[in-house]
C-alpha cells in the first residue's frame, strides 16, 4: 500500500480503462485540474520517461483553464510518478495473489 503521504499527494489521480471499446484505451486522469492523458498501456508499459513525454499530444484538457508549457510538463511528471506507483501496487497485488 502506498504511504499516507503518497495517498494524499495523488488523491486526485486515477487510472482508467474504457473496456467498451475494442482498443480498450487507457487514461491517467487528474480530477483536480481536469486533465486526461491517453496512453497505450500494453505498448507503453516499460517505456522510459522521455518516451512518455513524447506522447503529450494525447493530453486532453477538460477544463477551461489554459495551461502553459511549464504546467503541462509538471502534470506529465506527476502523471509519470503516479503511473510508477500504480504499477508497483499492481505488481505487489499480483505477487500476493500468486502466493495464495
């Protein structure tokens, strides 16, 4: 389980999949800022941070706030860090399930 600090810091982030579509697109969503980042999880899994940054054309802004490039970069860093924590938690869960 993520630390209490991590839980508070990333409380506005979620990982979502749309399984109704054949392609099952995956998104990182920030509820506080109204930002949705589409990424292809099976393909992008294991990519380096620089490769993740190159995907910023897949960002959707759901609010009327105009983000400058610095804000966009900060959101992408935060999204990457959240994704890494989510993958760690998923791996722990899978390991625990295999042990039982």
